């Protein structure tokens, strides 16, 4: 029984990781007043470029790097639409999501001919940390994970520091509250926002890479399955705070892990039926959580509003 | 035609031209003559009377969906859950038709139930938006996954037809099937319902009713609308629910006109295509009707083109993605070009 629970928690960490990476990135950008609902598409592109990179070089680290670059490019296109062109953030994000989907589905079949099923021969395997991974129970959960889990766990305190203890973080939060005043105080609004978007792009792209390079070894346009939108919900429920975001990501990762885990436990004729029904669980949990916890959520004051210097 | 309407048309045409230019680059990169590619797309969509009918068959569900989306987009409610609402409407309509069996009132009741199915499904995010202030983009999108996964389960287990090997429902009774208007084609009554009934109706609602006026007022400035005494929350709720009802209707018309069974593959992303069409048509019913025929032509034509020129199938989605970006960016690009003296506005 203990082994089962340990495996459930270990799966939870794995399924939480893409959510954690994406939502921490979204948290930074939203602190600067930009609502980026296009991370669903950026994550998909990250998975796609990560897959392509790893497939052709047979090197997973290059795959990871290309997923980061893919994510940054897509998020920067979004940044160009909303910062430079000053377009509505929500429609721009919808456009980015549809474009990303179109790019993936078209270029995947342009690169690999119709009917072929390319797959990666290896995935990122867990890296046991010497000594620590041998601690009973906790060792197997925390210290025998893939590179993505470690990156996600390390990045939380770093970004928390960046947001609350640095001059950059102060400027970012000032912009999030009121970009006009921040601008008049001499803060370069566009530059600060672009930097936040680049950080987000890297993290969201990496989240896509984590799905493609450590969980599945194939690419499919359904691979992200609304994880970007769940990540945005996590930011709301985590009240725009990295620590809250960590809690939220673990909760939703648990819902996803549970739906996978219960499906493997049940055997017999009803197992297919039960696991299909359980695939709803992560989405249902998100909606219910928003219904309960989204009510009095107050984000940065200028979140989603457009800003131009004129 | 007023200059403002003309501007909308220019915007759409500009986006279409830019999109075709970009896709041409990729055609050339894959050793395909772009002119030949567009020729096959055109022939595949309008080459003979049967192909023209097929284009209208394709345009029907996406027209109904995007007309509904126009209502919600007009007051800046971004319903991206039409896909899930379509499935809910189609499923509820199908179950109703099967339960009622052969009778005169099977079709009308099933039809109304499909509207209710879509509306009820949309009412959850509508409630969360208007009462709790929760972003509808997140909730409508997440609910697509609940709806579609749940319906896949319904069709694989409780409602699976024993007659077939696939996860699909029983055939709906003949009396609930939309009649074919031209023999040996798929020209069904639903096409007429969409273009000659729903289209004028939505046009009337948007341009001639106080509800339509309120949508516009809220879209332009919600605070001013509230100040003018409009119950903003109520209108936002209604707009989302109406767009859900229309998506549900589109789903059932697809069942009753084309598929005759509820299937998990009933919509290849029509709910998302509807977003592109509503934006390309600038939330204007006439623009949307033209845009839905245009996109339907591209969907049908590009499958012919893919077969003839051995091109990947996903080009449609790529074109839609580019179109929506360029529609949004068109004002900026046109202004930029006129500032540089490249064009005169």
C-alpha cells in the first residue's frame, strides 16, 4: 500500500511539473499586467520544437533547448501583438493559440510524411541524486526525478526572489498596478514586459518539452490538452504568488495523477470505462476550484488592460 | 456602403492576401507551384454543382456557430467553448430523437433540446463570468474537454449502438432526419435553415433590437453602458448562453442532416473555426456568411489540393491561424505602410 501511495505522489510530481513551469511563467507576466492566455499554444509549440530537435539530433538536451527557443518565439510574437501593436490581449492570445495549432499540425506533416509515426527512442530518465535518493520514501519521491522536476523546484525560489527582492521585480509589479504611473516614473514599461515574456516563453516552452521529452515519446497536437489554461487557472487560485502557484500546481497535478493511477488499479471489463470517465477529472477539478476559489481573486490592477504611451 | 463597413471588408481582404502570400512561400519551399495549389483549392470547392453544394454543407455548421459567437464577441465575451457546446447540443438532441422514436414532433422537440443542451452547457461559464467575475476564456475552453471526453464515454459505453463496431449512437429515427432538397446530393434542409432563417434572424437581433444595441454598447464601453442603466451582467450572461444554444443547434443539424448518428468525431474543430470566421467577418452577419463560405471552401478545396499535389492535410489550420493574426494586425500594418508612404489611406 505504501508503495502505491509513493508511486502516486511520484506521478503527481511528474504531472505537476509542466503545470508548475507554465504557471510560474504566467505568474511573472501577469504581475506585469499582461494576461497571456496564449500559453496553451506556446506550450504546444515547445513540445513540437522539442520533439523535432530531439528527434533529428538524437540528443534530448538539444530537444530541451529547442523547446525553450520555440516557446520564447511564440510568446514574443504575442508580446509584439499586445505591446507593440497594442492589440486586445485576449483576442491576440486566441490568435496565437490557433496559429500555434496550425503550425504544429501543418509542419509536423510537412516534415514527417502522412501515415508515418515518428517516435523518440529514449526519454529523459530520472536522475537519482546521490545519498538523498536513498532516504526511505521521501528519497524515491523527491530525489529520483527527471531534470524537469528539479528545474521546476529550483526555479520557484529564484523567481520569488526576482519578483519580490529585486529592482526589476519592483518595476514589474509597479507596471502591473499602474503602467501609466510607472511610465511617468521613468520605468521602461515595454522592456520590463518583454523580459518577463521571455522568461515566460522559456518556462512554457520547457513545460511543453517536459510533456514531450519525459512523459510521452511521440508528438500529437492533443498532447497539451488544455494544460496552458489550467496553468492560468493555477495563477488565479495561487493569488499571483509563486508559493501559491506551487500549491495549485501540485493540486492539479494530483488530480491528473489520480486519474491515471486509478485507471491502472482497476482491472476487468469496467476498467476501460472508468479510466475514460476519469480523464475528465483534471478539468472538472479546475472548474470546481475556480468556482470556489476564483470568486474574490483580485489580480494586479492593470491586468489585461491595454497601455500606450500616448 | 458606409466607409466603416468598407474598412471591415478591406481588413478582411488584406488579411486574406497576406495569408496567401505567406502560404505561397511554404508551397514554393515544398516544391509546389502556389498558383496550381490555389487553383486546385478553388476547383475542389467550386468545380461543379456537387462540389458547390458540399461547400455549403461544410459552411452550414460553422455559419450557425459563428453567428452565435458574433453575439457574444460583440459584447467582448470570448466564448471559446463552442466546440463543447456543439457536442452537448448534438448529444442531447440525438438522445431525445432516439427516445421519442418515429413521430411528427420528434424533430422539433429534438431540435429544441439541442438548443437547450448547448445553452445549459454555456450557462455554467456564463454564471461564473457574470456573477463571480471568472474569466470565460478559461472556463469555456476547459469545459470543452469535460464535454467531449464525457460524450466519448457516453458513446463508448451507455449509448453505444449495438449495431456497429464504433463508439457511436443508434441511428436517429427517420422522422427526425432533415429532408434532402436535391436528390443524390447532401443538400439538406439545414443549409436553408442556416442561411435563410438563422442568418437574417441574427442580423435582425444585432441591428434592430435593443438587445443588439446593448451588446454593442457594452462592447464599446461597459462602464458607460452600466451608467446608462444597462444590466451588464444580465446581457453578458444572455450573450454567452445564446451563443451556446446556436452551437448546440449546429451540432444537431450536423447529426440530422449529415451523420444520422451521434459520433465522437462529429466536429473536426468547428467551434474553433467559428472563432476565426467571427473575427474575419468582423462580427457582422453578412461578413460572417461570406467568411464561412470562404473558410468552408478552403477546408474542402484544400483536401482536394492535398490529394492532387501530395501536400500535408493540416494546411487548413495553418491558413486559419495566419488569417486570424493578420485580421488583428491589419490596422497596424496598414497604418505603418501609410506612414512610410507605401500606400495612401
